[in-house]
């Protein structure tokens, strides 16, 4: 399972990198002190380290745009970058300005215009409770931190945990699917993997079970198929729950651009997507 999780992380990093493409534009508003070059080509900004502080400079030109001042700094995506300062996390725009009035214990990537944030109630070094809420693209806290866990939005819904159970909220914070699942994944292509008792199945956006729980593990749908673990081996199902690629792999990644990375008999390889949903992609 550790190997599987590691591979998923690599797949996610690849998708994240390509999602921040050169065709996208930032949404943070202009500042006359920043050059037109930076606004139009924010993806060329690169974090750099001086002693123990991070700043940003242009790729190739080596011009410092944001002086080193952060404890860590990530790449810009859609005109925003996650940083840490004073032990807290936040997002900055291309000017280096923190977009939110609040700093958080942790901020997570934006999805569908909202980003989950983690707030910690503590007394000194003693943590009493961690709570999750959501900020919008301007940094405003639009969903109060009242959840024990909060995941990314997808298809207009986000999985959140209250107590021991997961449910799904809308972008206004309204509970759309009541907490009832031991675990819940992010929606993808109208389906979300959820854990009921000790098995995974899939629900639709209304919360109705559309694929009965029978899998040891289940991944999000991608290009019409989802990788699932059956009896310790990985295969793929379609949106009706029918097995389309037999479980024979040690692990299997989601499909992307018609191919998926799998491991079989100790060897890593790529397989093609036979699903009709993949045509034209």
C-alpha cells in the first residue's frame, strides 16, 4: 500500500504541474510596481533560497521579484503561491502580498476557486483541536472552519468529516450529503469512492450508492474508468461497476491521456484505456 500511495502522489504531481499551464491567467489584480512581464508570465517565477529564507525570481532572467523572506515557498499556480511565514501558511500574489488577513496552520491547493485551510486551537504546544474551513481566491474565509477534515472541491462538492463520519458540502457550506461514510474521496466524473463498513463503493452527487461497496480500495474515475483493488490485486471498472480490465496488477494509477501506469510481476509499464470515454482525449 505504501508503494501505491507513492505512485499516486507522483501522478498527482504530474497533473498539478500541467494544470498550471502557460495559457492560464492569474486572478489577483494588478499592481503598478510589478512589471507587465511578471503578470503575463507568472509561471516563470521560481522560488530560490538564500540562507534559510525563500523568495522568487524570474526563470532565466534571474531577476529578483520577491525578496527572500519565507520559511518555504511553492511554485505559482494561477497567479498564487503557497508560503510559510512566522510558522503559519498563506497564499501570496505575484507582488509578494499575502492575500488573506488571516494566517493558517496549513493551506491547501485551490480547486474550483476555493482552498481548504486548517486552523488549530492550541494552548502553547498543546493542540486541542484542528478545524478546516475554506477561503476564496481573494483570501476571504467563506466557509467557517468547523470541520474535522476538509478535502478539495470537485463537481461542486467537497468531502468533509464531522466526528467520525464523512459527508459532502456545497461551495456555500451547505451539507448536501449527510455524514455517513467511514471515508470519502473527492468526486470525479460524477462519482466518488466512499467506504461503508470495510469496503469501498461509489456514490453519485445525490449521495445514492451507484456501485455497491465490494472493493478493498477504490480510486477516483478518470477517462471513464477507475482503478480498484479486488482480493489484493488492482484492475479497472467502468461507471456501472463492471470490471473492464481484470485485477492482475500490484498497483495501478488512474488513466491520463489514454494511458495508465501499472506494476505487474515486479515490472512497471503503461497500459491503454479501452474505454469509449477516452476517445478524442
